């Protein structure tokens, strides 16, 4: 399972088996959906807040938001990402199972969509990878590298590598800003 989604490998495998789809293809579809939503998920959430006053739920770890949408939106998302209907439907089932695990409420006639939190999406738009953004959100909360590794299902060494790369990107951005500031004199 691509580790950039909040879905467990066992959940994906169970749904894939139930739906008769290849679990690797489903995992790839879920990763594609989640990455796409990292780019535009805030707009989707704002639209549903403004237009429909739909409930949404931030996950406890702050990495994802569950939003209830119409099945037509799922259809449009699947078409835009060129997902076969069986993979789209299996992805919907994974999202629904995740939503049942993290919240008690549902919206009749709507399907849950799990998208990266606003904090994660902002960091992706700022230039971090989706995984780096997840690590940074948890770093910002003051979590230890071990706690981050446990939360994301990673090795501590992988978290250290992500932290190093994040810090390097921040240092490069600071150097660029300093160079721009020096050039404005």
C-alpha cells in the first residue's frame, strides 16, 4: 500500500478481495486520488462548506479530513483521474470503511471522501511531497521521530530522512529569500 494514504494495507486488501479487484491496482488508485486531493482538497471542502453545509471530520492525527459528498462527485473524480468504475467503486468502499472507523456520523445519500488535511495540503502546495508534508505536520505537533514513525507506519530512519530533506528544502528557501532581499538594496 502506498504509504501516503491513511488507509491500512489490510483494509485495502480486504476491500480488493470483496470487490474482486487487484489490491495493488486499488492501492495505486487510492494513492492517485489522495495525491490529487492534496492539490485541490481545500477547494472541495470549502465548496461543500459553503454550498451544502455538509459535516466534515478532522482525524485525530490531523492528517486527513472526512467529507461527505454526492456519488456524482465520486464519478467525476474517477473520470478525471481515468479510473475504471470498479476501481472507483472499490476506492469509495475503502473511504467509507475509513470513515466508519474514525467517526460515528454519516450523511444519508452521501459518500465519504477522505482527503488530506488543510495543513498537509498547504505543505504540498509549498513544495513538500505528500509524505514529507505528513511528517512535517506531526513534527509541528512536537511528536518524536519514533511517534511519527509509528503513526505513519514507517521506520525511524525513514522519518529521519524525510526530516532531513524537509529541513534542506526550508534552508534552500531561506537562502533564496536572503538572495532576493540582498538584491533589492
